[in-house]
């Protein structure tokens, strides 16, 4: 099957379903122009002595908050990033009562910015930040406009509500994720390599009609998918019927 034919088939599956769940990874955001913070650029090696996985970890945040925030403010600022065609399409599907949930590994809030309501953020969001002592809440602007470690009016360090490496995922969100995937009849997985635990394990709860994987590269779950589309997400979503 050509990609064109596969996209037509996906369009048909979407038309037939009113119980769709979308599961998205970094690839959904990169097409909005957001750099995957793990990707290596020339500057990266000069600017940071540690790997992104090391910096965005719980122990690093505690032991080296200054360097953590230097990286965080530099690499994860998404305030001026806009939703792309994929985010917007999913919002329309939700409004048409066809899409039940969006499960995302991204922390940039772009689905909500596009107007989507039921978004499960497995790795948290940069839009919520709280004082590690008194719990006072702070908006993302407060963090990203700082040059140094953001501190609360009480004097203590503020932490973004994102799941750092070494930290567990929120159990309620895991439960909701599994519930939606297990009940869906069409599951669209996009922009994720499905190599990161536990993302890949969630997909195994799917027992509906069609599992679709849209990704530039191959994934280890391709063999259990009904349809694998190796294309840019924007290319695929721009060809689907509008709702
Ligand atoms: Zn405080």
C-alpha cells in the first residue's frame, strides 16, 4: 500500500469510529517548531556538560538547580510555540464527539492551546509550577522569564510540574490512560518511537478494532499495528477529512 492509500484507510477508520484515542510523543510537537530537547545540536556540547537525561532528573534538580534551570529555560520554553495541524485536527475530532482522549508524552500544553479538553499529560506540564515548601502556584511565564533559579515569595525553590527522570508517573494518570486505551476502538499512536518505558506497555492494553502508528521511523510495536504510516505527521493530518 502507498502512503496515500494508507491515509485514505485511516480516514475511513476515523469516519467509522466514535471512540478514538490519540497517543502522541515528541514528533507531534517538533512539527510546531519545538526542538526535541534530547536532540543534539552543535551548541549543545559546548553549552552543557551533562546529557539532557542527566540534567532533567530528580537528583540533578536537587543537587544542581542552577544548571537545571539554565537548561530548562533555554531548551523547554514553549510559550511562543503554536499548535500545528495535528493539534487542531484532534480538537475538531473531540468537538465532534469522536475523540475521547488525548494521551501525550509532551509537556508543552499545545493540545490545550489548540482547545482540546480531555488531555492526559503523562509527563506533566510546564504550565504548572509550585513552591517546594509552601506549594504556592506559579505560571510558566514566571519561570521562563527568569534568568536564575525561580524562587517563591517565601524564599524556597519552585519546581515545574513535570515528571523528571528518576521520578514515577502519576498513578491516576496511568490509570486513566489504561482505561481509555482499553476501551477505545481506534487507537492512533503518533510521533513516538515507542521505546521508552512505560509508553510502549500502555499500547498493549488496546483491544479495539484498529491500531494505527504514524512515525517517521520504524517502532518496535509496528508488528502489532493494523496500519503503519512512515510519514510526517503534518502530511498525514492535512489529508484527512475535516470535522
Ligand atoms: Zn513558597
